C-alpha cells in the first residue's frame, strides 16, 4: 500500500474554529500521509455499499439507479477526491461533492439506525448494525479533513448543492419514475413513530436538514479561510 512520502509538504492546517475542524491535527496528518490506504478503504466501502443496495436496485428502474446507492456514491466521491489530491490534480468540484455526501449520509444513516433501531435489529445482526453505525460516522470524520485540500469555491459548493438537492427531491418528493428512491427503511412509511410524525416524515426531515448543514459548514469554512490571518 502506498503512502505520501514523509518529506512531501502537506497542505497547512488553517486556523479554523473547532466546530469547523473538529478532527485533531495529528489525525488529519496521519490520514493525509496514508492517503492511499484511505482511498482503498473507501473503495472497499463503495463495493460493499453497492452489494448492500443490490436488492433495492433490482426493484428500481435502471434510469434511476444513480439516485439509490447514496452512501456508496459518497465514499466513491471521497476516494476520488483524495486520490486526485495525492497525484497533485485536486478537483474542488469532486471534493465538494465528497464533503456534502459524507456529511449527509454519514449522519443520516445513524439517524435512521437509531430511530428505527428495534426494526433494524429484527433482521440485522448486532455486529452488522454496529458496523453500519460506526462506518457511517467515520465518513463524517474524514469529511472534516477535506478543508486541508480545498477552499470550497462557490461554484463547487453550488454543484454539490445542486446534486444533493436533486437527489433529495427524487428520494422523497418527486420520484419522477416509480416510488421515492430513498434508502429502504425497515418500517412502513406511514407508521407513526413520535409526536405524530411518520417513519417517512422523520427520514425525510433528516435528509432535508442534512442537505442544508454541509452547505453551512462549507461556506463557513470558505469564509474563515478567506479572512486575513490577523483578522
């Protein structure tokens, strides 16, 4: 497995507030030094994710397949973003897509795993349940390293917002072909879960909030990185 040679100059860590850069600097540096290992892990996760989504893909019209395996697409985006950076061909657009995807799906999946825990554990082994929970939270951690390799240009953020807004739309609001294309949840969509909200509404609410949140974080990161060092 390759790595970034220790003599290579890594991008500096900007003086961002902790809420924008919560990963300790030493862990960021380790991740960037072992970037090809990180890429390989994400590619393995992508392959596993497509396997995991295969039953849902088989029930979905082929022209809508791209909207179904959201988590595997997010890990594919971040594998590509880190790989391009490693060969000195960074792409801000891909990096923004990776940031949005890994924040959104890295938090949405734990959200539904927790609120539908009893239903999930009826057909999911505890070890698999724990793996899904921890691996998705790890997606959030690696997303917060991306500020080291991008300044989140407005155009790149706009592309990511556009893609994940379209994805949100066909997942929950206007499916275009067939039924909504969100990740299958283990209870009937109309089941009341809490405060009168249905399972579908809670899943959709989480997806909406987690489409907005990375936009705020990305633009806040850009603003903080653009401020003079002595500001």
